[in-house]
């Protein structure tokens, strides 16, 4: 990416053409394989991209917090799933109630206690029961889904389905296994609930690394997020190539203390600090596949080139963050780039959504 | 910390009494040991705290970007050091020029090339030469400081000093060694420059872990940042105790899939993802010293209690982030707590400063 002069770095840029390609490719995969697509909007937090996803055929979106639902809901975006086990106090119950006035809204639950707190939203709010398929984060074991579902029925909330996040797909070579675990857990939980009279149920799964290994007929809906932009993690997992990267942080080389070591003005406060144990560094450079970010501080990235090419003081470099969701969350707007020019600016509108759940 | 009801979590809270104690303690240490104190404001990014630091006796503040200088400068805050090797384009030169109208401002440099670009600010801008004392990030070797200083003199910029960041103090047991490296590098660089006719020179160093081991008479000024709040890193380095923690993220227990595993509604988008290799987890709990955050995702922290005490669904828990500077950067305001009540809200004013350097 070469940008016209005058750009202030670090600058978080969306490569529009690649974004459109990524959006279309995932939607046509889902359509042809028979999955509903409910993309996770926590990745981009932008109304503009949310609308594109709906226009291309997604039946709704996923969000992580009630704040994200408030920021993104409205207009064409009228069906939201907060795929998080919400623990509601009185204020959150009111906010959820307000959302149900204009949107179809469903939230996650993994305990009978959390569901009971929502009784005043009887008949207005959907519940999906969270199942743990191997990540050991949130979610009940499949056989225990019934307890949560019955609590919802008892207080008059509609049980719409079961969901899981196969997050163990975020490790090299684990995508097939995670997709199999996802299918087995969703199938078992749904079967127990169908037998008890619940239904129809949406069995919802899916992450960017595992989406293409998901089991059709067992899984009804996928919720990938990262695929819109991709990132260094997806490259190193073998899920995306450099050509699929649609978001970069353009940085300036501010220091070059020795020939093989350059320092950029983009640190963890703009790239994010995510670094799984299997990652080869703190991010990659779009145009230098051999280079690695060996050190990352708040305002500095130290790059080792490890290959041909020279980078001089003052050069602009396009950095691919390790995890694009946290990188987007660090800026107030994304610069939209077409043919090496900034053509638009999109507000990261749901960014405040994490400040107040 | 117990907060009155109605608090929306996750909530990033400052414990006012402890903040004041931390500020006073560092200032009186610096005063009695003979160091000037120029605290790094990138930690808090708040005008309110910046003013307290000046009122207590700091002669100026450090910032990381020109954007932070623009956000914080003004009024009593009239002396700022941008301790970063700025690579200025025309726009940045203009912005620095505008700052010199109302502030005393000095910036970092570690190359002759970067200094030459500032020639139009002749007579208005100070330069401090960055020295590498062992971190291998930015900065020249001490003997090479002269080249940068001479470039500054040639274009009419005032060379005010030399500075270094002993960042290798961020490892267990390394504080004394890092402080010794800092003193040796500053002394060598300053001696070479004094011999060439430069002076007087401020020799500036200092991080929170190494500040109390800094060498008086060799080091003139300290630039710690984290000490205002402290964090889990400082606890695990042995630099701070739980009683010194002045910033916590209050979170709700939203899930408890098994008795020893609880899940909080505070993830990396509010705590930050920093985790050095020697850290025991992704943060600590203020009231449960044995607990560890063993997993952290964007909106979930998975806690293992490892000890006595029970935590129930819906309980509020005070989380101590690993690295407080990146945690503050994730929220738009800090809630100020006194005697278990929120008494004020401080805007994280310089938060935008990283979006545009």
C-alpha cells in the first residue's frame, strides 16, 4: 500500500477492495454450503460494514455487548444476537427492553440464575443457551443445556437456540478438530432440548479459522468476525494469505539504530498487544513477508527485516496487526483506502460499547 | 473495593486516596534523593492528574506523542518533553511550532536526519538525544550521541540533554542492573557532549521499577509513569504491593461453569492484553491474592481462584490489569472513587493522541 503524502501515522486503514472481496467470499461460501451467516460485528464496530453484511445476505449480526447492540442497531440492522452470557441488573434489563422495541434481539445465557433476572422481558427477548465445546471459557456442558432452557421457559422467554464458540480453532492445525467438537456439542445440546419440547432451535457456531470446516446440517448458522479484514494470526494459522489482508496500520520508520533493525511509530496502543504462544512475533509487514516484529511497546514496534529489501528512515510501512478486533478497538475511525487514496472515514461507532457493557 | 449499586461493569476506577499517596511518595523520594521529577503522562492521559503532579513539585511532564502534548499542554502544564524520536513531516513541524508559542517543549532524537527536518524551528525547540542503555529499542550508543547533537547545533536547535529508558528493568531481579546501565550510558554520552562544548545537559532516565535504584548525581531527572496507579506487573516485580494499587477494573461475575472457575465481563478490550513471559497470568484480583486470570479474550476473563473464598454469580470483583498504561488507553473516562462512592469522572483526554501522532 502506498498512500499519497500528508498521511499522519500511525493510521489504521481499510483496503476497500479487499474488504468487499472478503465479505462476498464468506457470504457465498455460507450460501452454497447451506449455513446462515450472522457475522460478529465486534471486529469492525462500523455501521457501514454492518450494512454491507446485511445487504449481501446475512440475516442478522452478532455483537458482544448491549452497548454494541445500541450503537449498531437500527435501520436495516434489525436482528441482533448478543452472544455473551449477560448478567443483567435493573439498568441493563431496561436497556434490553428498550432495544426490543425496535429490534429482534436474542442474548446468550449459561445459567438459570442469569435467565431468571430477565423475567420482566417475558415474550420480548430471545435466549440462546451457551454450550462449551472445548474452550473451557463460558458455556455449560451439552447435557446441562436443558436446565438453562427450562429456566427461560419458566419465566416466559423464548428459547431460540444453542450456541458455542470453537475458540480452540485458534491454534495451528486445530481447525478440523474444533469444527468437529462444535458440531458434536451443538447436536447433543439441541437433541436434549428438542426431546423436552423446545424448538425450532438455531444451532449457532463458527469462528473465522473454523468456518470452512463447519458441519452443514448439524450447524445452522456461523458467526465469524475477523474474516472481514483478516490479520497476522489468520496468516500464521494458514487461514488467510497476505492478499486477503484488508486492514493495515500504516506507520513511519522513525529510528534505525542498526541496518537490520528499524523502529516504527506504531506500538501496542494502536496495534494491540495480542500474541498467542504460536505467533512468530507481534504482527507482520504487508510488503515484507520475512520481517518480524520482535518487540512491541506502547509507541514503538521494533522490526527485524530477516530478508531482502531495505527500509529507510521516514519510509511508510503497512503493518498487519496480530488480532484485528483489538486493533480496531484502539482507534476512533478507520481510513478507507481505494487506489492508494483515502476516500472515506468510518467511525468505529460501537467502540464505546465496552466502556459500559 | 465495594461500590454502591448501579455501577455498570466493566468500570475502570481510580482509588483517589491511593493515587494521592502514590503521587506524594514518588515526589518526596525524588526531592530527598536529589532528582528532578518529570512524570510520564502517557500512563494517565488526564489533565487532573497532570496538574496534581505539577502542584506537588514536578518541573514538567513527559509525553509520548505530539498529540498528547496538544491534549495536555496549557495552564500550569507549560513544560513538556516528548520522549520519542519524532520523525517530522511538514504537518508535524507546524504542530510543534504551534506548541512552542505557549509551551517550553523539547523532543527526542536519535538520528541526525530526524533533527535536520526541524530546522525551521530554530531557536524555539529543544532536543534531547536518545541513548540506548540496553533495551535495544530506539536510541544511539552513548559514543554516537555527538553526531545527533552536532546536527542539532548546526540547524540552531538547543541541545538540552540526553535521555534513556532502562526498559530492561521490566524483568524480575533486573532493577539494579538496569539502573546501573542507565547511569553509565547517560554519563558517557553527556561527557562526550560536554567535551564538545554542549551544556548544561539534563541527564534523564527512569522507569517505575528502576526509579528507586537510580544513581543520584549521574542521573538528573526521572520519568516514571506507572507509579501513579501501579499494576499487576509492578506487584509481580516486587515494586508495589496490593495496597499501592490505585486503579482497578470493576467487573461482574457473569458465568461460573464449575466451582473453581469464574468468568468476568472484563476482557482484553478493557484490561489490555499485555503479558510478559514472567507474568503469572493476565492480571490479578485486588481482594484475592491467590487468584490468577488464566485466560483472557476480548470480553471474557477466566479466573482460577486457587485459594480460600468463594465468589458467586453476579458478584463484583476488582481486577488489577497487568499494564495500567494500556488499560487506561482503552476507556474514555476514569471513575474516581472515594469511600466506596464514585465522586468524579476524569476524561482520558490525551487518549486520541495515539490516533494521529
